[in-house]
């Protein structure tokens, strides 16, 4: 995901430079001499273009952050499932509560059901719900 973010920023920068270059293309000297385009020769993009690119960059960063948070939550589910497998439920409910805030859809419903099973001290059912939550996320990929 980080590579995609870097690629998006690179593309956006290239677009900004190209837009600035295109707006200056009609100002080429009439003497037909070719000279290199310097950074000072390129006009910066207009305010609406900058705003659009900044919004796009923000959305990409927000999506990357959400993706990272989801991956961390899924790691929490895997650790909780492993702890429950050995009969250790200490702190698992708190961990699942934090992970649940990031998750959505059926996955979140399964985590909530696992927490309810933990409340009844039914570790086997809690593990089954966590397995279902993890399986649901795998199916969404």
C-alpha cells in the first residue's frame, strides 16, 4: 500500500509539472531556438488544480491509514483466537473491543458475537466467531 501511495504522489507531481509546462508552451520564443525548460519557466498549477490534487492525495492517505488499521485489527483477531485456543481469555475482550471499532460489516458482527460468547465464558464459541470473522475478511480480498 505504501508503494501505491508513493506512486500516486509521483504521478500527481508529474501531472502538476506537465500542467504547468502546457500552460507555458504557447510562450515559446519565436526564434525557434530550443532551450531547456527550467523550473523557473514552469508556472505552478492553478488553485483549483492544486485543491483537487490535495484532495486526491488526502483521500489516498486516508485510505492507506484505514487499510493499515484494518490489518492491525485482523492481527488482533488472530492473536485473540490463539489465546483462546490455550484457554487464556485475560484481556481478550478489551482487545476485541478496540479491533471492532475499525472493522465493518459481517466481520464486525462476528467480533461482537465473539465478545458476547466471552461474556458467557464460552471460549469455544468465541473462537468460532473469530474464525468466521477472519474467514469473512479473506473472502473480501
